[in-house]
């Protein structure tokens, strides 16, 4: 894991359980397990298929989410973005550090559609 760009849906400074209803996305560049750059971006209006393409265009190759429907997961994979679901509601920095260290504890996908 040399360089990765991780997208995390955020609301109120923490992971938003449903990525389609988040206020913004944290886009975090990680190099050799260290956070190098972090930016917050307002997503385009939520329509099926829009977010995977938008995040792909921003260079993201991993999305960490609380929950995500199967169709959305398939669209992310088709856009070359690895999907991690069941992440806890926590700050993007903590989630990214845990992911980079291989210690991110994930539970059930919090989305039922």
C-alpha cells in the first residue's frame, strides 16, 4: 500500500452512515500509511451512478462507508474503487489511519437496499 486516495462520506465531522445523504466527502491521500493531504468536497446531487464516477474522477481508489446498497457497490467496483462497508461512525482521520494500519474493524453493512 504505497499511495492511496480514500473517500469517506462525512456529516458533522464524522462518517455518515448512508453515503448518499452525506454533507460532503473527505478525500484523503495516504502514502506509506501516513496521511499526506486531506480535503473536503461537496458532492454532486445524489443520483444513481453519479457518486462512483465523481469519486473516480477525483482519483479515489477506496471508499470507506457505513452502509451502501449492492448496486452502488457494483458501480464503485466498476469505477476501480474498493468498497469498505460497515465502518464505525468516527472521524475520517481515525478511519483512514486504522485502514492504513490494517486495524479498521468493520461490522455489518448499515444499508438494506
